[in-house]
C-alpha cells in the first residue's frame, strides 16, 4: 500500500473555526441615534434654507409684479405728458387773442363780436378736451400761494388781503392728474393782516393804550373839617 502524501496547501475537508467578528463594525444604539440626529439636523437646516429662499423669491416676484403694475398705471396716466406740455400753449394763444380785444369793442362791432365768441367757444372746447384726458388749467387768482403749483414772479403790497394771497395771474398753469405740467406765474400779496388775525385786534390794542383820565383836583371827602 502506497504512502499517501499530505499536501499542506490542500484545503481541509473539515472547516476550521471562524474568526471572531470586529466589535467596531456593529454600531451601538447610542452612536446610531447620534448619527440619525445629526442627519435630521442637517436636513432641517437645508429645509429651512430652501424655505427662506422660496419666501424671498416669492416676495421679490410680488414686488416686481406691483412695480410693473404701478409703472403700467403711471404710463397710462402720464403717457401724454410731453404732448400736453407742448399743446397747452395753444390755449394760451386763445386767451391772449381774447384779451387783445379792447373792452367794449366787441359790442360795437358785430363782426368782431362774432370772432371773439368763436375764439371763446374754441378755447372752451379745447379745455374740455384737455380735461377729458386728465389735463386741467390752474387759474389761482384769490387763492393762497402754493409753491408746488405756483411760481411767484413778484410781490405787491396789499393791506386788504392776507399775505400770500395771489393778486394776479400772469400765466395760467396746468396739471395732469396729480403732476404739475407747468406752474402758474402769479403776483403774491405781502402785508395786510395775517391769516386768522381778527380785524378788531388793532382797535382793542389802541383802546388799551389810551391814557387814563386825569385825577380830580377836589379834595377827598371829610377833609374840610380836618382844621
């Protein structure tokens, strides 16, 4: 019987004992909970960041929408501003033509009266057309001076009206909606009583400033029998 040679490298038929598992490969419950908590915190931070970006983008889009709507409304209101600023001079020419006719001359000349009436009707209709498109004339005679709508050309002393009252209008102004196309050129009053001051204030002050009555030269009662 031949001797059998055993190959040490040959696999053994009988399995050997298994190597012990690495205890570090199996996560402990506390470590797993910490890892999951960290992931939850990270995800919550990402959600908060994305939510903030979404809200900011939504607010920006809302602002853009409102701005575009406001610009569209302003464009619709003031689209004819440049045209209106140029065309209001036509109304000035109508007014100058009417004022150039001497007082009473139209009543003496029927042809001149017809011409003046025609120019007046044309001016009136022209102003109506402007008003239908949002353009209004400013004729502030007798009103208080408003630096946003009026341009003071000179001051004139007038004690009968309050200071700042418009006495004359050199040139009418015009506004479109709430914007001034051209300020009215005016003459402003100075002097006179201030607004709210009563007319009788001066007379009361004068009465208080009068000298007291002179004392009587008669001796006081009961002094005759003093001797």
